[in-house]
C-alpha cells in the first residue's frame, strides 16, 4: 500500500513539474498585439473628384451634370452617399470647374449616346468604395457605380462599365474606347486642359498610410523610407509637387492598383503608401487581417 501511495506521489509531482515547465515557455509578455494600419494626420494635398469626358463632348457632359444636379436636389445623391459612407459627402453646392457647360450647335455627343442607348464608363475596378469588385459576386459595385447607374436611368440609357489601365485612361478616352472616366478621378489643371468636367461632386485628399508600429508620425519621418503609390494617380502628382519630400524617400515604388500597394505595405515590402483618403479609410476599415 505504501508503495502504491509513493508511486502516485511521484506521478503527481512529475505532472506538476511538467506543467510548470510548459508555463515558463509561454510567458504572456511574448504575445504581440496585431499590427493595425493608420492614416497620418498630415495630408499631402486637398482635392476633389469629377467626371471627365472628351473636350468636344460638351452636350453629353452637360446632360450628365443636369442629372447629377437633379439627384442632388431630390435627395438621391445623398441617399447613395449615406449607403457607402454612412453620411452625406456629396458636394451639393459646388462651383463649376470651367464655368457652365454650353454645347456648340453641332455637338452630337449626347444624341449619339441616346441613339446607341448605352454609355461606356471607364474605371479602375479596384478602387473601393468608388468602384470595385464584390468579393462574392465579382460584380462591379461602389459609390460612383450607383451614381452612374442612376444618371443612365434618368437619361434613358444603359451604363456599361469598362475596367481600364488607370495610367492609360486619357488614351482610352481620346480613342473613344470609353465615353467618360468616372471613378474617383481627381480634378487637376492638366486634366481640365484635356477633358470636359462639370462640377466636383466629392472632396478628397492625398494621405499617407503606415503601420501603427512603424514609428512614422509625420511626412518628415518618410526620409529614407520606401513609399508605394498607384501608377498614373494623383498621388504621384501630389508627391511630384513636393520635390523636397520626394527626394527624401529611399525609393518610390509604383503599382497598378492601390490595393496591391496596400498589400505590399502589409507584407513589409514598402514602409508607407500614398493614396486617396476616401480609399484609404475604406480599405483600413474593411481589412479583417
């Protein structure tokens, strides 16, 4: 009986020692908090979005703007904005970019669309929440998509969405492969010189996205860092407009899409990404990783 008791005591002691060893190898302090991604408070440049069409297609541009004005007045634009942003961000009282659009007498751009019964919208289909692919259905959805569909409905035509290489958007438009560019496109002086714009419909700014534990707190902290940006985007223009900042980068890496740039940020291949605040906010808020 004493031998059995002694054997049990040895087993209990061994189990206790083993448990102590396991505990000592998994200290609470070794657990790391998950990395999150944040937008720096210091922005590069304020800007606004507009719908771009060919310079000669003033009649079409004016008709699209008239539909947007009606949507602003009857609450449709606000409802679409609240669906995607949770608040009304639509610019209801914006000034015209180039002055009121007055088509020439021989401008047949609107009639051409009405006769054809559809208009082709060129876009970057990886630009949430303005225009992007639904993960479940692969359908192109977004704020701009809903706006364009409603405009098409009011004009009595179908809207066809054509994904394009964003860096070649001007060529796609000039070669008449698309009828307009409607996808969170920043209004710039260069684009105004080459396209017909109506009123800006939403405000935006170029911002910097970094990992929360990166130590990057402001633009000066980007010195010696690798910075990602979408090729052909207004983020490139914002960086180019600040040559001292650009010269401080270790390297500037260009990507086909903002999403690919953000994925490389998460993978540690770049230290920061410059992109639209509207896109950055959406990507960060919906990132489950």
